[in-house]
C-alpha cells in the first residue's frame, strides 16, 4: 500500500510461498515476502522497511505526519509479539505444540489495546488514517480470517468497525489486485497497477 500511495514504480513478481522461485531466494535467503530489490542492488526484505523506503520518497497522503512514539510502539508490538501469536494461532499446525486458542488469547491482548484506542478516535493515527493504521490493519485482517465467526462476534466492536473501514480503502483494493505467479521470462508486470 505504501508503494501504491507513493506511486513508486516497481517490477512486481507474484510468488507462491510453497513454490519460491530461486531468484527470490538469491535476493533474500530469509525466504519470506516482501523482497524489494533496488536498482543499486540493495535488498529490503522487511515490510516496515519497504513502507519507510516508499514514503521517504513520496508521502502524498501524509501518512508519516503525526506518526509519534506511541504509534511506533503499537507498530512494533504488532510486528513483534502480536505477529508471533498470530502466526501460531492462524498456522498452529506448522508449529510443534502450538496451542491455537492460547495464542489467540495472547494475540487478543493487543487487539484489546487497539479497541481501547479506537473507542475514542476513528483511527489509530487519530482523526484520519496514517502509517500505524496501514501497518497494522493487514495483520488484524489476518487475525480475523483465522476465525471470522469468532472475531465478528467478539467484544472488539471498535476494532471490527475500524477494520471494515480499512479494507474498503481504495489503496488497499488497488494493491490487492490478483496477479499470476511470476516465472523466469515472465513479461514485466509493473506495480502499482494503473488506476
């Protein structure tokens, strides 16, 4: 979304994580997405770093304006302990001895913090959506996807309303357009897609 909103032009390579192309592993041995290879050969392979790179070049919607220490701490918690528990809740069979419901309970502590914030303001950023909203809502969306019935009937009514707004953002819809998996000699697919 940050690449889309900043209108940085990139060659897009859609990958299936169960069938990672060797070019991706060559660029980043971590084997996770995203992987952004810059023209100078530098590699950025963390989502937040990709956001920072894109918005440092162009921030037309002012996502970074007012992004303060408290919001940075929320994003760090999301990227750290919340994501740890989210992975073990959503993909419990991939982890030895992962107690799915125990990890949901632990992840819910972060969701409760967000709910408290959103009870008094429409977005984590304040009156409008900003960096923290765009960095966090995709993970809350994944949390919901793990058990939509449970989430939609949970006590987190303000998070539910916020997530509903976030997934309807035009920049999210534009960024999530489906693409065919990349293969060597695949025609160049530019991102973001034309409007």
